[in-house]
């Protein structure tokens, strides 16, 4: 009996030692890759590019800064104007200098959205310059701005459409006496507060297309489902958009209000497709290619479409998204979680929990490895494009 007990405890001891060793090795590997990732991230943050002097859009090259021009003789159509107002509501800004009282209309976008800045310049005048140079972690940003008489013309034109910034635009369209600069500075500040509500806001598909181009996002998740989303600090505009979308029969849109930021989103495939079709008809410009890609999605090309859309969406989630291996692991984990919910056998539940835990740990580790590989690739590409590393 004693001999049997000794054999049992010896086997148990060896099993626990093996489990501990395996856990220790996994932790050591994870720590090694975490340190490697941190070193690559710090290196990427030191990468700097030479000053940007030109940009090519649709095979046409523009020297920067792009000189200021006056507005064209022909005014935009009503739908074209509503698009401009919608985009300006999302990403536009009315600023006033404290000392001189000079008012400027401006829109800042990364280089991928240069097309919309050219559109504003063609419709309203103004110039385009570099706002921020490219680095290893950020794309270059460009800015459309208009001042003086051209600004008053543009502000008066856009001020015709009821919008979030209509009151600001009507102030910008005025000639303000020097003695009233402080008064109008305070008015503009009040209109930029998170709780500000305009008297009227006119939603049309052209306005929504402009606003979505500025503040919206199109993504395809690991399971091939399209997700549309808009975020704003001030929930008023999202409430108006939600009401408009519901009136159009798109009732799968939902609004989540939070303290810091509110979110309007749609995750239902049929409604997302219908919305994108309406947005394209309304004049979607910046996200036109993403929308067309999303509308082409099917069971066979979902991964290709997902990759293509992500490549056009910027860098916000570049190092957190799942690659193909990550998608497969996520699908396996989800399938096991479904089985866990459906089984009633305690032994099967325990086995499934262990499998899920092992897969989740492997998933975390492989995501870290993939991030390191992508960081290394991006750093090499940046250096190959003429960037250099700032000395410490």
C-alpha cells in the first residue's frame, strides 16, 4: 500500500514539475517578445522623414504648400453644399485670433484624404499646406485654410445650411469691429462646448455623406461582417443622424451615449449595405473606395476585402488587428466557447475550459509575435523610403 502511494505521489510530482516548467518557459518567451516589441516601438518613435514638398493624387502631383485661390464663379449645387457642410461639421474648425480678431476656416486631414481638401479648395477657394510632417508612427497631415474676404464668402455660403457650426459660420461671415473681438471670441467658445445644441440641423443624404466622410469608419470583422460607426463628443448631432436614419427605415442603427464620447453604430449586414449604397448616392468621397469594397463582400473574398479596407483606413488599429492566423485562432476559440455553453457534462466542461485557456494564451503570445514582425517590417519600409532615426 505504501509502495503504491509512493508511485502515485512521484508521478503526481513529476506532472506538476512538468506543468510548472512549461508555464515558466511560456512566461519567459512572452517576456522576451514583450521586451523586443518595446524596443521596436521606441525605435519607430525616433523615425523622422524629410519635409514633405509635394503630393500625388490620382496621377497628378501638387507642390506644397498649394497657393491660395479665390472661390470659383459657379457656386456648388445644393447637394454639393450640403456635403461640404456635413464634412465641415465633422472635421472643420472656425478659429479667431485673440490679438487681431482674424478668423480662419480650416480642415486638417492626413495625406490619404488630400482629395477632400482639394475639393474644398475647388469649391470655396483657400490654400493647402503641411500641418504635420510624417514620422515613424504618424502620417503627414495637411490643412485647408481660408482667411479674409474668401473666408467670409465661404462662411456665408456654408452658413445657409442649418448645421452644428452654422452659428459659428455666420459669425465668421461678418465684419467684426475691433471693440467686439472679445465678445465674439466668447461666443465662439460657447458654441464649441460639448453640450452645445444648435437651433436647427438639416439632415440629408448629402450632409450625412459629408459627415460620415469626416467622422465615420467602415470595418470588416474577422467573421466577414461589415460594421459602420461614428463617434462624437457632442451627442446632439448623432441623435439627429439616428432620427434621420430611422426615418429612412434603417432601424438597426443604435446610439450609445457615454460621458466622454458617444457612438453611433450599425453591425447588421443588410442595414450596413443599404446605408453604404445611400451614402455613395449622397456623394461619399473620402471613403468611397472602402464603401465599394465593402459592398463587394461575399463568403469567398471576405478576408481579401477586410485586408484592403484596413489598408485604406489609416493606422489607428494597425498593431492590434488580427492577421489570418489570428482570425483562425479567434474562430476556434469562439467555436469552443459555443460548445462550452451547450454541453451539460461537467467533465466535458472542464476539458473545454482547459482547451479555451490554452488557446487564449497561445493567441495572446502569437499576437505579440505578429506585432513585432509588423513593427520590424514598417521600420524597414520607412528607412527604405528615405527616413532616418533621430539620435538619442
